[in-house]
């Protein structure tokens, strides 16, 4: 008789466990990690990015970081490419910034650009190249300076490609 009672109790116990497990388990949801963001300017725009944009070989960049600002300098031949990324703490006064840049680099001219950020402009430097300044959402600042590889018309498209790469990684 004991043997007959043990079997139903064992079956009932197994059914209770199965029911409890089915009622309380949910599929595990594993959150996907966010894509890694560039930590510095040399990660935001790599030597490979420069090679694709300018068609020249570049060595490893020299990075300098101070607080929320990072600059990476790349050299090839007599030219230099500098990438600066910065997290702004306050909204910039763009007209004042442009005027200050024009005063600091005589004979430079400014061209506004669209499609890169909330504000973007080129500072063309006669006989040297260009700087592309991009501000996205009043917080992310990217500057791409290409000097010594041709005039502004020759390097502006490359500066845009580099700025897009940086914006995609910061």
C-alpha cells in the first residue's frame, strides 16, 4: 500500500514543479551592448580613414588630450592633418567664433556647409588648405584641418569624409 501512495505523490510533486517552473520562467533577455564610441581623436579618425580620403599613406597619429578635448595630428610629406574632437559645455556663439578665426588667420575665408551637423563651416586658408568645423546638437565639436595637401577646393571633400567618420564614432 505504501508503494501505491508514493507513486501518486511523486507524480503530483513532479507536476507541481513543472507547473511552477513554467509559470515563473521567462525567456532571458540579454541587452545588447552599445557600440563602442571613440575615446579620442585618433580613434575617431584613423590613419586608414585618412588614407582612404586623401589617397596617401599616413603613420600613427600623435594624440593629445585635455579634459573634454582631444587632438590627433597625422603627417605625410610636408602636409599635416589634425583632428580635434570636443564635448562642449555651453552653446557656442558661432558668428563670434567665425570672426575670431578669421582674425587669427589673415586672408582666410569662410564657407558655410550643410548636412554635417547643426552648424558646419570651412575656414579656407589661401595657399595652405582648409579647416572644417562641425558642431552637432550644440554639444559635439569636430574640427578637421588639412594643410599642405592642396588648396581648399582639392581637400574639402576629404575633410567632409573625415568629419563624417568622426561624427559616427563619437
